[in-house]
C-alpha cells in the first residue's frame, strides 16, 4: 500500500547582531570557551534581561518579507520555557509561545514539479543555550556558555512538504531569504542556520501520523538523507504491524541513519509562562513602516520582474536570485552591455561563472571581476572578436588578475580569425587530409562533421570563427 511522507521544519536562524538577545555580551564566533558569557548569560542572582532592539528589528524584517504587515503581531510576549540541562544556566530558556512576534506568512519554493507555497505557522524570538563539549574530555563533559543568550529566530513551517526534495528546496529558499534581507549570515558550519525536521507518514488523504523530530541538521545533504531514512524506517515499522513512538532523534552522518535520543516532549511539559522580568514587545506602526522602507526588493519580486523585463524563464530567474549578490551582479552586467541579450548573460552567470566560483570556493561578493569587466568580455563574443570557447579561457585569466578582456586578448594573441579567405584555405587543407571523415559525412554520419570542425579549430588554435567554419565546411562538403 502507498504511504505519504509529511514534513514540517523548525529552523533556527542566528540573528546577525553584535550582542546577545538579553545582554551586551558579544556574539562573535570562535572565542575561547566561556569568555563571552556575561552575568546575565550565566544567570547570576539579581541580574535582569533587556531585549535587544536590533534582534527585534530583524524579526520584524523577516515577518514583512514572508507575509507583510499582517504577519507582524503588534504585541508579543516573552515566555519562560522550563527544562533542565547542563548548558542551560537559568533552568529555563527565554522564548516566545502564545504570542510570537511573527505569525503566518509563506515561503514559495521551486521543485521539479513546479512552484509550491509552504505555509509558515510562526517565527519567534528566543535565546540559544550553551554547548556541551564531550570530545575534549575523556571521563567528563565540559560546558561552554559562549552561545548562551545568542539571539535566534525560530521559524516554524506547517507540515506542507511531501518529500525530502521539497524540504531541501524550502530550507535552501529560507536560507537564501534570511541572508538576502541581512538578518542572518547563514553559516551552517558555525551553527548560524540549522534545522529540525518533523517527519511522519500516513495513508494519502488520511489523518496525520505520529511524528519523530530529527534535531540539529546543519547541512542540506544531511537534511535530505535524514528525512529519507526516517520515512523508510517508519514505513517499515508500520508495514510490519508496529506503531511509531513520538520521539526526538539524531542523525548519524557516518552511519546514514537516525537514532532515538529521548521521548518527544509536548508544550505542556515545558510549563511555559510569561517572563515577569520582560515587558511585552510593542511594535508601533511608525517603526514597522521605517523597517519596511529599508527592505530590499525581495527574491520573489525579482523573479517576477526578470521574467517580464528580461524575458527569462522561471528557472533562469530562480537561479539568478538564489543569492542577493548574484542578482545584483546580473543586473550590473545587463546595465553595462553593448550587445548581448539578458538570456546570454544569465547563461554565462549561472553556467561558466558560477562553476568558476564553486571551484575556487568563493561567492559573488568575493569575485574580483567587476560587472562592467564581465560585460566587456561578453561584448567581445558578440562583436566577433573572440569565440565563446576562447572567452572561457579569458574569464579564468581575468579571475587570476591578468587584466580585462581586451588586455588578455592582446597579450595572448587570442583575437578570432574572421577572414573568410584564410578560413577557407584551412578548411581545404583539412578536407584533403581527412578523406575518410569526408566520406563518412557524405554517407550521413553527422559525427564526422564535428570531427572535421574540430580539425579546423585545432589548426587555428581555436581562433577561427565557429559560425564561419561551419558555413564554409558545409558548403565545401556539399560541392
């Protein structure tokens, strides 16, 4: 019988503030253990928390991005979430429960099946806990409280996803958005962006099944593998007549499996109640309007504009807007062009240029080739100075700091041969030297033609105009 996978994600995005959620301690990554834990963070008697206005502003920014003004609660409340663990100094975590700062909204994702809207339940502010260190100790564990109090925005989706592919698409889209609007650096290796996946299975159209929560997934690949394993585990249990236990599980990347961690708590287990040390958050219309006015054009709006203004497909527009830096680079190149169409620019940026950046482990913000310099390279293809293949060579030279396209063309003698007479002479020589390929082509074997083109390009060191080579070669072979 068929089973349907049901997935909801809870994502913790560390907010890009200089200080913590309720204290002035630094949030910088990599400090020595317990050197960034203030009296508030370690809960010394008599200390009082004070909410970080910058963190609240970033939460409002997110709410406006996913749902507009209607997604912002004008009044929200901090609550105490009570549980006991060594890295939680107060014995409770300050979070939000009944009245979060953001309610509703949606994230639109693109999958192989098309566009889909994933609804958001809420996004609430909270502080992070500390960190238990097990690896550095043989017979005990250490506690580092540097992360205690770091501001987080926990973003909770509805259980709208039906496959690991959709969950990864959602996580990537959300990751791009929080970076786009400047509220989180998105560094998954440092724990700035991590996901908990709630996974269950059911008969199609039936009631929701019992879920398991997989904690602290800090890569998209781990998220995909953990969901796929967990769904199969649950299906196998149900097919054998068993029952799913609601629990919290961890993903073991080495074994590519999930393991039980503890029985899953319910909300009442945490005994939430409003924190008496913190006043309710009040968001004025004036403040919200000021934040809204500073928001950049959002990815979804850019995608729609690119489809209309540049006649790009949804797929191309989505690739160009997966980061704000890439989108801004694309627009700068388009504004600097003399000849090529935006579609050509899109193909180069999402193809050869993105591959170059991936090989070097950098992104568009670190690219040394300016948008104007890249536009000049594309112009040289358009005006016939160089071929597209030669342009790839020049691109790498530009990335290595050898100068702009014109300088590299002159230095390496890469200008394209467009003299029809010169090309015709070389074509005649290639035809004469390759009678077997000529015979094969005339017998209907198209691969033989490609071989002959390759011989011409080799003879000209790749400088011959490919369009002219094809035209002259076909004319000669037809004669």
